[in-house]
């Protein structure tokens, strides 16, 4: 990670969710920890499975007062359809324009593919990066193990 370190501040951002509402990372400061999931593309097999796994365990994140945010470079309209089709009831944020700006700030943008690499971060209530993992595309680690680690850190 270039310039983004564990124990350092998370870059603030404001992105639109699947409903067209602005979501700002700093709005959670002093209120909730935030688990951020970067994923390449809505409707792709691995990403669909990952988002469904998060949906199925969302109550566990809420128990630990942790907000879940998922970020891709898909447009808002695609994210709305993706959320509706798969019953995803957490914010899906569009890093569509300027294309990949937030993904670049977190050092996860794949310039050749034009999308974020599968990566996850835990940001504490003070806005500090506490944990990060970067997964290969399209393969990933066992989702339940990954979510267990995130919940333990929240």
C-alpha cells in the first residue's frame, strides 16, 4: 500500500449509494467502525457470492456497531439493480466518476482492468485503518474465514 498504512488515517470520501444518496466515510467518525469491501464488478460470480455472504451475516456486523460499505466502479443504476436482484441491504457505493478515485486513494485500483482489486479494510471509530487484506482476482480466500476476521476486529 503506497501511503496507506495500518494505524494511519483512512482517506475520506463521499460516494453515491445504490439509491443516489451521498455516503461520506467521515460521517461515521466517533459513531461506528466501518468495514469497507472493494469488489471488481456487480453481477460477476465471485462478487455476487461475496456480497450475498456479507448480506447473510450483516446482523453480526451490526452487533459490533460496524457499518458495512461495498465499493465498485459500477454506475449507481447498475448497483441499484444488483442490490434489488440479490436483496443486498447495505450501501453499495459507486466509484464510477471520477473513475476509480476512491479505489486509487486506498491503493486498490487495477489500472489494466479498470476496477478495484478485491480488498477489505476495517476503519475504527477514530477513522484509523486497523486491518486490510487484498485478494487475488478472481479467486479469493474462504469468505466465512474472511468475515470472521473482520468481525473480530470490529
